[in-house]
């Protein structure tokens, strides 16, 4: 599970996250939504021990991320918003390296790699260097590294970026299967249809603060928008949409 208690983080005079508290249960599929600059990625980096909160506590499976960052990371699979790989390694070498970090036995690493290569149709290019990969190929390797140790918690920042429709469908199905078998799945995304389709609960942040949390029906009740889709709910809760316009004199033929 994931527990955040009164977490705050500032960068100079800019408050990125303010007094954020969340409690996400085992097996729950949780969507984390908000406009650009709302504090989503900062929150995720604190959950993964990449940033230190100014105050508050973060726990993964009961382990305090600040007191025992290695222990918390051993429980977690993380997919960042931009896939970073060691350019001179192949996908196979990268996953062997990752499996070693998680202290998996060599036989387990090899069996997981073969499963992942088959799953993501990576076998034809898995032994080429990562510097040759497209964004979508890199994303598949990063997802593979998050899955390789069978984590209890998956934390994913913008999962669909760069993936083709077939791979995107596969990722959605996999994440749902993981949550159904007890893995906690935490997804930050701007793809509201994904959150509406998959998430058990949704939290919406705005200007660093959690402004709403609950199921779709609970959010509809809170926003007094019965029957509306998540996009309408999101826009109402975060201040509405801006009207599109063109400069004077510009015509659309």
C-alpha cells in the first residue's frame, strides 16, 4: 500500500506540493490527475525517494521512504514520464542489470526476461543497443524493468506516451491484471479516458493541493455533475476550460 501523510515540497518560493495526504490500499488502481504544474511528478519523485519532502512522511508497504529508501524501492516498480536507459547497453543487458539490483537469482532474471521479451514482442531488437531505440521501444524496456521483480506497488507517470495502440492496450490490460491480483497501481496521467476506464479511485491535485478524491460517482456528487464524464468533472474541479480563438484577421478556409 501507499501512505502519504501531510507531505509538502517547495522549490524556493514555489510550493509544488502542499500538505498532501493519501492512503491507497493493496490491490487498488489509483489515478492521480491534475493540470500541468499541479505537483504530480514531484509527488511521484518523493514516493520513489528521488526527492526529499520538506515535511510529512511517505510509506510504501509500511516502509518509510526516508528511513529505508532501499527497502521501499525493493517493493516498487517505477515507470517515469521520460524513459531513461543506459545508451550503450542492450535491452537484455539493461534488464539483467535491473534484475541484479533487485537481487533476483540469475535463473529468475533469465526467465523473466524471456517472458517480457515475448510479451512486448521485443526479441528481434533486444540485443541491439538502447541508443538505437525509438521512444516506444524505450518505453517497453522501462516497463519491463518495472515488472521484472514482481513488485507489490507499481508507480507510473504517463504510461501511454510513445506506445502504439497495440502496446497501449497491452499495458492497460497488464496493469488491471496486476491490481486484480493484489498489486497497488498508482498512475499519473493526462489521459482522462484511461483513468475513467481503469481506476478504482481518482485523486485530483491543483496548485499542489489535493482538491478531490474518490470514485467517479463520488467525484460527480462532489462536483454536482451527475452523469458527466471525467473530462467534464476534471475541468469543473480545476477551474474550467479556456475558449479557443485565433488572432484577428486569421480565417479558416
